[in-house]
C-alpha cells in the first residue's frame, strides 16, 4: 500500500507542476483576455442572474433554478478542500500557498465562465431535472467528438462520485473521531469508523435514490446553512485577533514570493500547493460545476456561466480564506497528515475545546453536501453513457457503498488518488474548452449587447444559426412564466 501511495504521489507532483498548472494558467489568461476579464467586470450581473426565475416546466412543476444549480455546485465545491485541503496546503507550502489560491481563484474564474456557458448551450432535455449537460455533452455536440465525451464521463464519474465521495466520508469519520477523543481522552474503538460509515451510507441512500431534484432540494437547504455557520465562526476569530490580521496578511504575501520559507518551503512549493488545493476546492476548469450549471432553466446560456463563476469567488475568496485565517491566527504546528483536525485544533485554540464539536458538525455538513453534489455530477454523466434505469440504480447503490468504504479508508491514499484523477479529468476538459472558447465569447457578446439595450437577455438558437448540434434553445425551452419571458419575446422580435 505504501508503494502504491508513493507512486501516485510522485505522479501527482510531476503532472501538476510540469503540465496541468502551466496549462491551466495559460488558458485562464487567454480566456480572461478574450472575454475582457468577464470574471471581474460582470460581477454585478452574476448576482442579477442568480435570482433568475426558472418559470414552469411542462409537467407544471418548477424546474431546477439558477440558484439551485448554484447550490448544487457549491455543495460539491465547499467541502473538505476548504477545511482539510487549505490546512494541508498551508502545512506543505506555508502561508504563501494562500496567496496563490487567491490569485488563481480570480484568474480561473474566466475558465469557469467558459465551461459553464458551453454546458448551458449544449445541454439536452430529459432526466428528472428537466435538463442535463456538462463537458461530455459539449465534447459530443460542440467538438463532434463523442469518444472524448465518453472518456470524460467515465473519468468524472470515477473522480467525483467515487474518489471524491470517499474523501468526504473519510473526513467526516476523522472529524467525529476527534470529537470523541476530546470527550473520552482516548481514541475511539476501531468499530467507530464502521458505525459512522453505516450511518452515512444509510442517509445517503435515502436522499440520492430520490434522483437529481431531491439532491438539488437538499443542497439548496443545507448549503446556505453550513456556509453561513462556518463564515460566522471565522469572523468571530478574526475580530478576536484583529490586531494580528496585518501580520497574517504580510506573512501570506512574503511567503508567496519566497522571501521567507516555512514547512516544505520555497515559492515553488507555495505555488503548487496553493493551486492544487485551490483547484480541488473551487473546481474552475475542472469540468465539474458545468454539470450542475447545465441543469438550470435560464433564458440565456451566459446567465449560468456568470452564476457558476460567482461560485468560484464564494469558495476561494470567502470560504477558503476563512480557513486560512483561522489556521494562521492560531500559531499552528504544520503537519500535513492531520488535514481537517488541524483546522479543528486552530478553532479550539481561539474559542475553546468545545468548538471541536461545532467544527465536527460543520465538517459533517460541508463534506456531506459535497457527497450529494458529487452524486449529482455522476448522475449527469452516467445519463450520458446510458439511458438504462437499471444502470442508474446500480450507480446510486455503488455511491452508497463508496460512502461506507471512505469512512474506514486511508486518508493519505485517498487524498493522493483524488489529486491524480482530478488532474486527468481537468486535462481532458481543458483540451475541450480551449477550441470552443470562441463560442462562449460570441454568446457573451450577444448577452452584453442585449443588456446595453436594457433587455433581460434571451437566447434562441436561431440567433446563431451557424452553431450546429444545439439540442435545446427553441422558444419552448425558455422559462414559461415571469417577466423574463415577456422581455424575451421583445428581444426575439
């Protein structure tokens, strides 16, 4: 097992440092230039699009709204990458890793916009969510490379529905064990992890067997709650240590450029760890969030592209920063093997040992909502591979099994395997969105032109008849009620 773990770790170090990070950086700069920094200049539009009315579907029920799709992607984003991952990045790369998380978060927002806009354009009808889409679909219809879509669908299903889900349940198990140890004074018995795994698996089965809409409903309810509690906790610690904030910020900046060195040390380590953990957390360019974004009922593909970009900021600039300040304000002992427990101890150092239990609850919420978001992504891609209800049912039960196995597994091997599969998935997605970026930029131009005319932008495929293989975007696919429809009629006239 050690040999396997070391082999995966060596692959990750070379793959991320010499291929994926440079490629992602170059493409993010390219997208930023071509879109005229859409991820910054249209921030007000992101909030406006978030409130879009989804109208009514043909069955008389509400389809998945822009906000619900945002909540599903946030559920997947805001997980152990924000709590355990950020702490691990700081332990390995020093405070400077936080700076590179921030920089890449701002930069890769452009990649998030491109991939989610494309997912909306090339979505298909069907499934319990009303619409289904993602990278596999824009690879098939946009690039005319169905083989690439199959490869991506298999990779993301393995990565998110199975590997990342194991990461989340493993973190939950570790956090709860920390709480038990605090109360009892000794580590819990070996059966404890098995008991946690059984309970998590049972609750997961109750939710995901209800399909995509039930997942979206639960995520919409839990995401604001868990994010709000965690951010509030961080604000309390920041206020308590307000005098130390300038020193913490200075430490983040100086370590980022190798002026000082700590832990594994050096500017190179800080960059690699910051980008790797940041990408694990915000998922921009990965090809994951577009699977949720494609399910929303909106009047223009750009709307959900903007909304999903907002999710990158929520994740990296707010939630990840909360963890970073919590850890750095506690004078931590850097230990990359402790993950989420390092953050738990940092909170306890500021607010008292009772908060270890509060952190266990927060970790439970953020990690469990990630399980739901990961399953949503898997469902979308299993639906791309086959329409068989039996296969979908088998997939859901396999997720339940993985939740149990993750709770009792090895944390090092799971984290390293997650890095490897995420990197491969990102490489496939980046190879697809690079040649398709021009389509997203055209849609952005159409959107901004309508906004300048004072309209609520509406898109139908007859506005760009040269785009082939667009499966939706007839007038019948637009939200059927609310002011957006009326505005849309005017726009089409």
